[in-house]
């Protein structure tokens, strides 16, 4: 059976090993270029990247593929993923490409594709591109006089900075607010501190010295310990942690305590509901979001609609049902009034706006509900042999856990779409029970994996 090329967030893998090689990147560009080349006119693609060393390998391969099928290419260098989505729409481009493995370490890389509307591609379009790549279909190459051209967009950072600033409430400034911003040595290392400074904040930047190898290393949205330490040390009002491509955010309050995506979504939804601008009567999140968020929204007479894990599925449901707030507990927060994908910086500005307007400390303003005890454990497994979740002992352990939790909690077990990991999550009112259940299931999966 052919291994799927696309996961839940584009194509991803270890750099210079399939599928993350220059050869496959070239084939992806050829296939995607042919798909979006629809008329007898000039076509355009926007390519951005984060700060990984392997970006230097993948960027020219993608560029060559697109040029060879007659598509012009605009290269913008290191910029957040949401900036590529925005520029694709703004420049009336046919295709946007982001080279990034998001929160993964530098050894990995990925390719995310956006259509001309700035949204990630549908499953059907991804399947068509994947089939062309895996079947090695010969592309329809352009004639010598119809080859594309490539150029750099010198003001790409400025365009995105202005775009983000325009999402902040008019007439409001961040004067008097000290903010520590951790850019994970990633794509936002220049633009994020600039946005905050131009809005009036006193900015303490960390994670802004990328060297090709340190992206996400002990920093950013998945490693907030250093940010918490710096917030307390600098007596800052708030900390902001972005991941490597800045499409997710975790906020840290003045005590150094993390505020996750569930809290941010709840805060924005309640704020927007009070202002009469919340659409859909609630928000969209995934099965991983805390039950405390659902109960908090119910108390406000708002609803929580859940999807399977993956911000693309959240976006699809938001578009289908007319919601303008959605996201994931991990910090992908999609505010469709402004952006077509998760934007960590825009979401952070919405939190800062509430902090400023309320006059409260971040610990009081940004923490809107008490989460139920929730435990998540990742279990790695080998790619060979019978899938662990198909083993009878694992099935029996899961069934017993579901019986014990009953209506007092939830159990979510899923295989990651981007790496060989099974994620085991349980939540409920009994902290000890929840932790024990996760440990039991994780152990059963580990045994089954051999």
C-alpha cells in the first residue's frame, strides 16, 4: 500500500529523507503547478519558509518545479505561515507554499500548500497532487519562451506587519505593557517583536537568533519554561510564545503560568460575544479541547462544536457553519475575520487587547475557566508490524478505561498525522483516575509495539 504523502498539516518528514527530499519537492511543485495552471495567462506562486537549514534545499527545488511549468515565483524568505496565506490572497497568486515543519525540531521539514483563496488545500486536491507525484506522471512542461521567472519580494515583512497591526482595535495601544515574546528562533523572529514595539509595548525578545539548527529548541509554544522564567525575571505583564512557523501561540501570565489555546479561544469568544461580533453562536474546536471550555461556553449560552484533530478540519467546519472563532488547545487559533489559517500573533493581540481594556492582570483577564484534569501522553511506535491500536489487549484496555470514566470524563486516542506517535488523552473530574488510565493505555500500546 502506498504511504500517504499528505498528513494532517501538509507533507512532513525528516529532511533529506523521503518524502522530504529535493526530488520529491520538485515533483510536488510540478504537480501542484500543473493543477493550478488553468488559463492562457501568467500564473504566480508565493514561497515562504521558516529558519531551518533544510529550507535552503527545498526552496530552490520547489522554485525550479514551478518555473518549469510556466509559473512565476515570488520568494519572501522567512515569514510566518499565516503571512504566506495572506500574501497569496493579497497578490492574487494561484498558489502559496510554506516550507516548515511547524513545532518540530530542525531535523524535520514540511511543505504546506495554499490555494488562491489563502486556505489550505482540500483533501481532494491534495489527493490529486499526491497521485501525480507517486505515480510519477510526466508534467506538461512549458515551452522555452513560457518559462516562469523568480524574484524576491523585498517588502514582504512590512506588508505582514501592517496587516497584523490592522487587526488590533483602532485607538488602542500597548503603552505601559511589558511583553516578553519568544519566537522559537523561527519564522517570526523579526516581525513579531516589531509589531509589538510599533503598537507601543516595551518588548523583551527571546528566541530571535536562528542559526538553522535551533528552531523550537527549548523555546516557543511547545517549550514555555524559559519564557515563564523570563516573564518573572523581567517583571513583565505577559509573555507570548510562538512556534517555529508562528501559526500557534501560548500566552504566559505575569506569574509565569501558561494560558493555552482553549483559554484563548474562550476569552476571544466571550469578548466578541459581548461586542456582538461572534458568529455561529459559539466556536469550533477539536476533540482534544478541555471539557471545562465546553462547560464555560454553555454557561454563556454559547456552543462548542468539535472536529477531529487538525486545524484544517476546524477551518472547514467554521466555513461550513459560519463561525468566526475556532482552533485547537495546542494554540492554533483561527479568527476568520482576519485570517484563513491559525495566526499566533493575531491571536496574541486579541488577548492583549482584552488585558488592556479590562485593566486587569493577565492572570485574571486571560484565564476564563477552570480546566478539568487532563492528561496527554505520546507513545512512539514502530512502522513495521501490526498497528498497536489493532491489538486485542490494547482494545480491551481502552474499553475498560471508557467504562470507568463513564459520563464523568472523556477519552481520546488517535494516531498522529505527522509522526509515528499515538496520542492518548483522558480527562475527567478525578485527577488520579485520569492519570492512571493514561498510564495503563500507554503501557499497553508500548507492549503491543514490541
